[in-house]
């Protein structure tokens, strides 16, 4: 049995979702393309760089505010968002 390829007709920045915020442990990224995620402290220090992820485990990180930046595979910034870890 074969299945048709799934295509996304709406793959704009507005469809990119990052949730839940605030989070206690797992943070989910939902979008139709692969992304590069850069997580920084609010003072600018880079903490993590992750490729092609759909979730980020923040359970080992201290409570606080972080800057999450999403990039496409060509390293173009798509979106940035402040994330609160409780």
C-alpha cells in the first residue's frame, strides 16, 4: 500500500508554534520545515544549538527567562521568542 506525500500549503512564519510558554520541562516546536534552534540566556550567552528538533527538554535548566531563536536550514532567522522556565 502506498500513501500520498503530505504537503503543507501554509508554511509561513505565522504557522510556526512554540509551546507551552511558560514551561516546566518540555518545549514543543511545530512547523512544516526543519529548523535550527538557538537557546540563549537573556544576557546573550548561547546555551544550546539544536537541529531538526520538535521538542526541547528544559527540565535540567534553572528557572528563568530565555531567548529562543528559530532559524531555517540556511541560517536565516525566522522568529525569536522569550521563553519562561518555571
